[in-house]
């Protein structure tokens, strides 16, 4: 064996033992006739000591070691004179008796330490080196620990893990599919699954009443910090359950994970908030409840009560009260105005009212409104002396609320209110069943075509489908949608009605989903499910801003793997075998 112990396990109680360690050289330094080195493996760091007085040749050999050399050292565990309280192994060191260089190393392009000097691009190019960093390793260890806890939790509750295929048929409803050409079926294509949605519903028809899978999924969509073209879901489905059954069970699972991993106790019953209430109060279907600044609508106060045409023409006027920020300078307020005008936000401007500590009022609209109206705004907003009120307006109610949400989150960041060690979780329920697509010029499923409408709203399907609520639910933590699901339609006639509203002809519905439609003719049980984003779960528990650092080999923001240089051009021979032709992109 190359080692008798790891670099993280030896303690003072092991003093006097002869041991062999193997790993990578973190750093080394020569001090007089002594050379000290730090040896690192996945489990920790151990200090090595080479003494010139004991073995000059060995010490000279140690002096030639560079960073990231892979070595094997045999020696004796000894009590360390200058102890390091920050290391679990900080009370001991190894007095080296032999050294074997297993593999030398070029100077790495960045330091293999928690606080590295490498930028994102260089670290992604040399991801195999980045994975040696303890900070990244801990994220993957957390991911492993979380999946073990999830599997055990679900196994104890009679769930069975079933693998579903990766090569399936394309279902273009929703995000774009990644497609895979078939060599044996020229001109035909597989798709990579966006989720195992229809397959897990078929498992319910098959009688597997509690299914789960740690499933790899794929979506060809624009990327953000919390998105990757391939990602992992904790995918679940259950038969003979209603919405409360699903919410109760998976709320228990999340409570279990927070308790076991973070030592945090979630409330015994999480808040459930309707989609409409979330949009009204926070402008988001994933509200961050770690801080206040809830929206207050000001239409009754400001529209038509002054001479400000912008408000008089608005469909929505709303504001947030920022406590203790009436001392904001003109420069700071101009920065906020520039922020909301950015294309990513899209507001035309920002109105502020400063209610100063001395009782005076300063506002960007004080020449348009009387002091009495501004006092009414203060009362309506619940503002106090010393507070700052920020107001947005617009011609679209929901669009303006989303802009105000972005401003609210920005103020939360600026004021340090989004503490990564604080966790506020809730369920969002009663989503709209449909949403209008300007691109498609038709109603689209808010979630997917198999979502059950609220039974109370089924009569509205024929007359006012846009008012129909879905039996759907999202789990939100700290302003991040961690998971979501719904009750599924198991009645063939209701499913046919859904397809009709979505613009499917019976022929198209049968062509794309005939396997599911036919399955429902053979005793489909009532069923429901949800999927949690494993990458997002790990990133929240690890306090990360991006999911990339909890994925072993992630893609960058352009969907590229810069380490493997993928995607890449394939050879003409492969294109010929697949009967494919690459058309030059038009300017």
C-alpha cells in the first residue's frame, strides 16, 4: 500500500508511530538545517519535517520538491513544537525517514488554496486542479452527504429508485431540447430529457406508487448563475395522494436535511403563500423573506392627486420603505436610478422620498405634490423619520412589480440583509395554470401540460382559462426556487381539453404524447410529484452564489466546457454516418 494513514487523521495520541503518507505538496520552506513541508490529500494537511542533521541527502531531496509534487513519505509521528490550532492535525508532525517522488509537477497556473489567485476561466480550464482546493472539495462532499441523506429518507418511506432513459423523444413544449441524431435511423433524432416527467407518470400507471431518482436533466436555454445546460434533480412521484400529502412529506425531508446538515430547525409548519399574494407583496414567485421592504401600492395616494403625468398615466405605482436610509446622498440615489434604468431591469426612472430624522421631507417629486400628499405617502408606507421610500411606476402591473422586486433585492444586498446563514423557506401555491406567450401568440402551460387545474376552476377552462389556478406548488428558500411540482391530470378527457386549450390538434397530441394518453386508458391512479434541484440545494447549504462550484465539471456562462473544449466540431466522417450537413451561419 502507498499509505498507512491519510493526511487528516493523525493526532497526538499517535505520537511514536511509524507511518506512511501520500499526497501532494502544498508548500515547503527551508529554515536553517530544517525543511518543513505540508502534505495534502482529500482528508487534510500534515506537516513534514526533514532534518539535515539526521539525513542530509534526504533533506536535499526535500529541498527540490515543488508545489503539487505527488509524493510518498515514511516517518515517525512526533509532537509539534509550534502547534497550529487551525488544523485538526496541528499538534503533530512527521519526522521523515524516507521520501519517494511519485510524480513531479509543473508550477500550477493558480494557487491550490481556499483563497486562490485564479479567476473563474482559468480555474474552469484546469478544473482537475481546482478540485484539489479544499473549498471545492467540501462542496462535493456536502453534495455526496446530501444525496445519501435523501436516499435514506425516501427509502425509509417506501420510495423505490428507478432509472429512466436518457435518450427519449422530443417534447418541444417548454424549454428547448438538446437533440441527438440517430445513426441507425437517418433523419431522426432523440432528445435528452428536460425531466423524467412523462416517464415517472407512466411508473405510476405501472403501480410503482412511490418513485424517486437522482436524475440528470438537460435544457438548451440561456444560462445564469443558478442554471447549467445539464443539471441534477431529486425527482419524485407518488400515487393516491393530494397536494397536502406531497407538501407535508417533502417539507419533512427538507426539515431533516436542514437539521442534519446545518443544525437548523425549520418551523414546524412552513408558510404557504399564493402566487398572486407573492406577486402583490414581493413582485416575485420566489420571494426572499429574510428581510422586509414589502411592496405598498400607492395608486390611491399618488394617481391624480398632483401634477405628475408619469403617475397619472400609470397602471401601477408601488414603493418600498428602506429603514434608516434617509441619509442617502444624491450620488447614492443617482446610482440607484441608473440601476433601475439598466436594460436588465427596464424601469424608466426612480422616485425617492426622504423622511429625515428632523421631520423634514426631501423628494424628487416634491414640486408636484403637496406636503399633505407626501405625509399621506409616509402614513401609507408605514415609514418613520429617518426612512427612505423608493417608488416605481409603469404601464404593466406585473412588469413594474418585477422591476420593484429587483430594486428590493438590490437594497437587501447593499444593506447586508441577505444573510447566507439565515434560512427562510415557504411554499408558493395556486399558480396560474396558463401564461400568455408573446412569441407563440397563444396560451402556454405555466408548468407543463399535465398539471391538474384546481377543481373549483375547471368550469373556467372553456370561458376564462387565464383565470384557472393550478394545483401546483414550489418550495422556495432565501429567494431561490429550490423545487416544485403539481398534482397531475389522470383523466383522459380532462387531458384532451388541456391539449385543446394549448393549441394541440388531436393528431399532434397523439403524435407527441400518445404513449401517455394510451396509458391513461388502463386505470391511471391519481398521482402527484415534484422535483428538487440538487445543485441549487447544495449551493444554498454551502452558501454559494453559483451552482457551478458544487458541480464537479460545470459549464461556463456560454454553456462551454473550457477544459474539454466542448461543444466542438466533429469530423466529416461522423457527419456522413449521421447523414447530417452543417449549414454556414448567415451574417
